C-alpha cells in the first residue's frame, strides 16, 4: 500500500522520538550516512544534537501529514528544503547516499517486525522526500545564498541586539518571511532569523536577535558582532502573511519574535486602507520592550494599528538602568502586566480575526492553546518555526 498505509506511516513516525528526544532511527541514519559517504560529514557542524532534533521533528511532521492524507504542505516544505540545501553544497551523490542510509536506518530499527508492507511504505516515504528535495534543488537556477557585511550593531537591551547589514546582492522576500544565517563565529551552524524591515532594493537588511540561554549562535551575534563581519544568508522561507481582504488581524509577539510582524506592519503602511490590526507586544520586563517607540510612531499616523505592550513584571530589575523605558505618547495604549496569553485572551476570543503569533516555542504553544480554548478558529492561526 505504500503511502496509503496509514498504520505503517504512523509506525514509522512513532519510532522517531523516544522520551521526547530523537531515538535510534535518527542516530543510526546519521551514523550510517557519514560512514558510507565521507564527504557528507563536512557539511554539518561538529555538534549534531540540534541537527538531529530538527530532522526528527521535520520527518515526524511529514509522516503525520501524509498519514492524514495531507500531502500538499509536506511536498511544498520538502521542495523548499531542497532548494535551501544548495547552500551547503549538496550534490547528486549526497541525495543517493542519504536515501540509502535512511532506508537502512528504518529497516534496522524494525528488524524484528520488518515485512513487505512496512518496507514498501518506508521505501515510498524515503523516495518521496529525497525525490522532491532533489528535484526542487535541480530546478532552482538562482544563487543558493547571499553574502553581507555588518554596518551597524546596536545593543538594544541586555540580551537583544539590532544588526544592520549591507548585502552584496539584494535578497527579495515577502514581509514575514525568514532566512537562515551563518555568522563567522560559528561556521556551518545556520540559524533562522527574520528580517525586521521589508525587502530593500539597495540591499539593506536588519535583524533583531535575542540571546537564548545555551544558544551559541544567538549569544555570539548579540555579544560579539562588530561592523565589518561577513554574514551569509540563505534564500527566504515561510508564509506568514496578512490577507488584506481577509478581515481584521490579531498579532501576538514575544520579545524579538516581533520582527516578522513588525515587517508586515511596515509593509502595510504602503496602502491607504487596511484591515484593523491589534498587536500585543510582550516581554519579561518593561525594559525588554525595546522597539515600542517605532511601533508607537507607526500607530500615531496609521489609525488601523493598535499596540498593546505587555510585560510579565510591572517593574524593572536593577540592571535596567542602562535601558531606559520611554513613556507612551499621549492617546496610545498603556502597558499591561501579566502573562501574554492571559492578557490577550482577556480582551475576548478573537474569533473573527486573522491571527499571527511569533516568538519562542513555549510562548507560541501557550498563546495558541489559550486562543483556541477561548474560541478562536485554529485554522486562522499562523505561526512559523521559531528561530533559535
């Protein structure tokens, strides 16, 4: 039955995660791949923990969607993945060895219960994944990445920085899309970042980055970036967007998760008429709401935009003296105190809105669950994979 065998697909999916972390299939796959194709190892960073987790999550999602007969999004995702993997220097024989290693890993894991049905499904899944990725990569004719030079680096808060760069060649992206970035401090460790301004034909681009505990790349960007550094950016990903004919909009942003929503809002200023947009911008302390002044400036001249800042704590810690908080202009919303999801849902169920959420994984999950529990339409809630 192959891809129509739902039970076999779910059996393969269940083998990917054990106790909340990648299990034997993923470890066996990478071990086999690197052992049979020596050229592959140099494409990856020395520490593979995060890489394994990301691949396990992606493969698990693809298997789950196919099991539910929802192939459109997985195929689009795999095609984008293939196009993006050109930045690593992936070529034909890498796809061949990947296919063989992944099939071998499934067969090894299920050696005691391997049969024709499970084998056919595993082969079809592997062929689909590798075939779509390879085909999309072959069809793409544009450059796999762009290089850029850091021209300005601003420490906005204790753990958030604003980095402005000049691209050698412009990258054209839709507002709300993200790119993967490689910085000189950590070669081969690509991280998702979202531009905080709309695409610029002159090649200017800006990122807001929050230092994540244990995040080597984000910590290096915030603490070590300096003018003159050379960054490498992939082509854009993601589909976060506002349908201007789709009704009013709720946006919920946590800390530097503001960036895609900020970009969309800035782009909407091009139009004379827009749907109403209510943005909740949340952080831990008032001083962490580093970009409020920009948002208030936009809101002051665009009546379709409302901004509600939210901080978990009402007062700042002692170290915040280095990051003074600007009072809101007269007539604009004052700051609320509390958990972001609780504050958002205290305003109503937002069932009539397009909903965009951006931030860390826990914040996205909590806000989405609270909105759905309140009555919001799950199908109208958008969020992209969080950056790390």
